[in-house]
C-alpha cells in the first residue's frame, strides 16, 4: 500500500508539472555570466577586415574615421548599468551603457543601451545615432563570452563585430568623413573589472591577429608639454657631432653640438646623453623648462670632468615629418656660459657655422637611448673637433 501511495504521489507531481508547462509558464533558463559594472578595456584583438594602416602619421584626424582601431582604441573603459532606458526618437530600449575616455563619459548624455542575448550567454550594445559620437560604437550580439581572473581581478573576454572603415578605399577623396565606405570587422575584447573609477589615462593594447597594431598619430608641428612628456629622441644619423679627443681643448661654443639623446622622463627634468672623449657617451640628468607660448625649450648642463663650465642651452623646438618619420627639431637660440655664477655671460656664437644650430632628433623608445643601448653610437655621426 505504501508503494502504491508513493506511485500516485509521483504521478500527481508529474501531471502538475505538465499542466504548469501547458499553461505557458516560462521554463527555467540557466543564469549566464553577469557583466553589470565598470570595466577597464585591457586589450582589443582585431581578427578580420582590419589591417595595418601603412603609415605612422596622418595629417588630419578625419582620415581615421571610421577606422575601428582608432575609435575603440581611444576608449579607457565601459560601464554596463542597471538603468532602464527607451530612446524617444528611435524607440530603442535597454539598459544604459557608458563609455569612458578623456573626452567623454561624464556628460550625462545617453548614447547607447545594452541587452543580454536571448540565451543569456551574450549581449549587444546599440548606439541610437550612428554618427554621434562621430562613430558607431555598437557591438553586435557577442559570442564566446568567458569569465576569468587577471592579476586577481575578474575579467571578461568576448568576440563581437564592429563597424570599421573599408581600408581598400581609404585613399579615395572624401568630403564627409562620416559617409565613408564601411565594413564589418571582428574583434575580441578583454575587459578587467574596475575597482573604482575608470582611469582615463589608460587605453587598451591593440592587436591584429595577436600582433601589435599601430594606430597613426595626427601630425602637428607644435611641441607641447603634453605631447613631449615621456618621449625619447636620438640625434639623426649623419649629423655633425662635436667630439674632441682628450688631448684637444674643449671649446664652450660647440658644447651644444655634443648632444646625442634626450629623454623627457619628468615634467621638470630631461635625461641627456652626449659625446665624451675616449669613445665614451656621457649621461646627465638636467633641469629643463618649456614655454608653450614661445616654443622655447631650455636645460642646464652642469659642469663635470673633461667638460665645459655649467651652461644653459636655449632652443626653439618644433616637430618635422620626413618619410613618415617624426623628428624633434631644436634650433639653438643662445648659450649662457658659467650659468648662475658671477661671471655668467651669453656666449658669442657668431663664428659658429649656423647650419650646426639646427639639430634633428628622431623619435625612439626610451630604452633605445639608455646607457646600454647600441643605437647610441658615435660611428653613426660625422665627427668634428
């Protein structure tokens, strides 16, 4: 009898379950990965319909619209909020999605919404106006959404498709940068959960099929404190270099022509390397200043063994572009000898060949001007004494 009661109970439960389904109640869906919150974009790896630009510089920022690496590479992070929103003009609805970089993210204007996919295993981002901000940052429904840990922080990885410039037609003349030919590109994003506010000084590593992807910079001849900060420069190969031997007298008028490298590693300092007798390249850290209104750059080189007096060098600074290579051009204005002593005086440079005053330095990585760098080599220059 006990077994019969159990069988009846089981049968009734089955009927109840069947009836519930028959009445149209929602089936239980397995909960997917939760993406709500703020995330720093660590890496974007483009895998289709994107290739290297082919040059390091462009003359106008509009040349890069709507190239996805340039647009998405400017972002620092994103936020998936829980705020419901319906756009009154388009009727598009979802939860508010925000993007952060130095230019936008805190205005309060809502440009996008996001939604989980129907299976709960992905999501999509929709921008209401495809031309405002000046690029469509929409993300199609994603795939391969994964959760992991990077440096002790929760991370997300997903593959999606984005709009990008058709690079086969990038050189076609245009009048409307927002109406240029587009293609759909595939990219894998890696996000790391933010533990506070998103740092807008950080941008993602960009890759093309796993290799470094270079986004051209917009060339400007104007030097600023911001665009020189952290940069390193190496005297252009073939330049004349003042390198007297240990037996020669040091002429203070030519001390400026010993300069081989500059590294603007601090706001008020520059690390310089310069020619020194016996095949040596010396290194000094010098106080420096830069006036953006006059473009005058100056630094003080302290006296040392086998060197001239303490001197202050004043240069006019600008950038030049040759064969897709950026140069820092320093045009000597004056040299103050015996700087900050009672005998301080501006040197008379009238007897110096004026062609020497303009010095060109090529942009390099900081490690390429370090003490152990083989690139800093006197053999690359025309030596005079």
